[in-house]
C-alpha cells in the first residue's frame, strides 16, 4: 500500500511533469506556475521542489541546463524529456483511476 508521503511525492512529481509539458522553466517559475494554476491553493517550497526536480532528472524524465533568467540571473531551466512525456501519460492515467476511487468514497452518488 502507498504511504501518504509517497502519495504526496507522486502527486508533486505529476504536477511538475504536467507544468513542464507546457514549457521549460526554472524552479522558482515552476513553483509560481503551480501556485497560479491552482488558484493559490497549492504551494511548494524549495525544500520539496528541488529534491523532486533532482529525482525527476535522475530518472531521465527531465533535463536541466544552466541559462539566464528574465532577470539576468544564472538559473537551471528544466525540460520534459521524451521518456518524461511517457511517464506523464502513465501518471495521469493512474491519477484518474485514483481520483475516481477516492471520489466514489468521499463523494458518493446521491440516491
């Protein structure tokens, strides 16, 4: 059975991959996009974000390259790889299955 922390980490990985599917970006911008796309509900700090990015890079699902940001600071830009896109599709399918199962318990049909 999946532990709660594993679920949270898996969800963060899914969200990172989904956001990077839109365009390559650096970590701070990624955290801001997550916050913005979730209507300020989801926020991730550097202590969770950067270890997750490092793990995704180790898995080969994203690549990281140093470049200049909009503010002329040297930052790592993260890009989704072909294998990362496949993983995103797998994780999205798993998320759909999981959310349907949880919803069937938490939000049972009125009858």
